[in-house]
C-alpha cells in the first residue's frame, strides 16, 4: 500500500469507528428520550414528546456532540482526498461523495429533531446513520481482496441486502411510532389484520399526543409491530438459506457468521418484547442490525464477477 493509500485508509477507519460510536449513542439518546429505562417504566413510555429533557446522562450528549463534530471534519477530509485521488483510485470517489451528501442530510435533519412528533425524523436519523456506516465500510473494503463468485450468488446477496434494509426501515418505524409494546403476547395482536391500513407506514403521519406530552397508541402501531414480526420471519428464512448457500460455495466463515448474527438478532427481538423493552437489549438489537448490514455489504463488494 502506498503512503497516500495508507493515510486515506486510516482516515476511513477512524471515521468508521466514530460513526459506530455515534450510532450507539444516538440510539441511546433516542430510546431513553422515548422513556426506555426511566424510573416509572413502563408508565413513562412515549413521554417526552414535547421536548422535555430526556432521561439520559449528560456525558452521552457531550460525547455524541464531540464525536459528531470530529466526524464532520474527517468526512470533509475523506471527500477532498477522494476527489484529489480520483484518477488513481476512481472507485473511492462515488461512496465518498455519497458520504458527504448523507452528512449534510443528517446535519439538516438535526435542525428538525425538535419536531419529534413526526416518525420521519427518527427514521431518517436511523437510516442515515446506517447508510453512512455502510459507505465507510465500503470505502474500507476497497483495500481488501475480492473473490470470484457465480452471478447467481451475487444476485442472492443483493436481494438479501434489499430485504435487510427494508426490515431495518420497518424496525425504525416500530421504534419511531412507539409501537414496541402494542402487541406483547407470543402470537401478537389477534385482530390486527382486520384494521391494518397502509397509512400506518407513512413516516410523515403526526403522532397522537395527549396533554402532559404522553403518547396515545392506536391501530397503526399494531400494524407496524406485527408487520415487523412477520417480515422478520421472511428475512430470517431467506438469510438463513443464503448462509447455507454461502457455506456450500466454500464461503464457510461468512455463511456461519451470517446465520449466527441472524439468530442473535431474532432472539434479541423476541427478548425485547418478552421482557418489555429493556434499553440494553434494544441497543443490542440496533447494533446487531448494523452488524448484519456490514456482513451483507462485505459480501456484496467482495464477491466479484467470475
Ligand atoms: C432480521 C431480523 C430483524 C431485524 C434486522 C430488525 C431490526 C430492527 C431495527 C433496526 C429496529 C430499530 C431499533 C432502534 O430503534 O434503534 C428494530 C426495532 C424493533 N424490533 Fe426488530 N428486527 C428484527 C427482528 C425482530 C423480531 C423477530 C422482533 C420480535 C419478535 C423484533 C422486535 C422489534 C421491536 C419490538 C422493535 C422496537 C424497539 C424500540 O421501540 O425501539 N425485531 N428492529
């Protein structure tokens, strides 16, 4: 690796580490702001919608602010270096530009976050953060080897990535709509299909907030919660099958890792419903979703055309 490549790669890895910290801290701030982990739980769930100070410790706010500002500079440096090196490393420029665009988007969204009544704000933060993490990882992968694979396997990985991103977006909608406790039984809500409507999936729907700024759950929350559960079943079956295909194609380590992370994610999902949303398990559910995303981005990049 040349000195210039080494410096660029080092900057990418530093920014990736900062982004991982920011994702976890943002999830902590968002979820504790929703009332998870507060002293009168579960009575406090969905409170703080009117901008009341959320119950997370001050160091989390400070660390988040420092990490986010530092990352603003490192992203600018990555984008300008990628522009200067675009002839020697043309593959780095598009992801670096997309990274800069997402940073600008998240900074603009930050100005709107006082309007927490719109699920789109929390959803935008979650997807924007995951998108940046994936782009940084893709930049890192540019400095690692690729392997030849059949075009069928490459398609299967792309489809898996698409399904996973949709499942992550649905999870974000469950969280942003305070729908986590809408169906708590092992089989969920009995009659949710009768009153299910597509309006539940509109991220610009204004949430019902009672006086005293607590949230009033409705039928849309049941639709979101149950859809996330059923789609988890589909995602589980598809990705587990993909894991088996990878093992059969001599990509044993990747296949095993995918299946193990998938099983952990589903167990965490069941755990957060069964134990009524402990903050730690929800944070782990968020982190494991990010890990699954990185596994599929790695496969999507490394498996090149035969
Ligand atoms: C491949 C499978 C799954 C993926 C990728 C996934 C992903 C996610 C993501 C990204 C979130 C948002 C977390 C956050 O707000 O930080 C979420 C939330 C949630 N998920 Fe899943 N999930 C999966 C399976 C499941 C399963 C099987 C269940 C339950 C049976 C479940 C229950 C929940 C609940 C209740 C929430 C809302 C937590 C909150 O209020 O923040 N998930 N999921």
